[in-house]
């Protein structure tokens, strides 16, 4: 798994990094924004791509 394609997904409510995923940065220019389950908030929240 190439390191340059890895991105971290951070919960917008509690600001914790809960997920890691891959993104083709040449094809998808915008930052990822997915609705995923946060185990700290104990509900589904928006997770945005972090640095």
C-alpha cells in the first residue's frame, strides 16, 4: 500500500482520528468527507480528511 495514497479521517465532533483509507490524489482533488460511525461519540458523524 503506497504511503502517498493514505489519508486519515477525523470526526468533526470530537476531532479524533478513527479511520485510515486510500485516495487517488491525481483523480480526486477534493478532500474526502464520509459519514461513518465514531466509537467515541457512539453515533454516525461526518468524518473529514485530516492532514
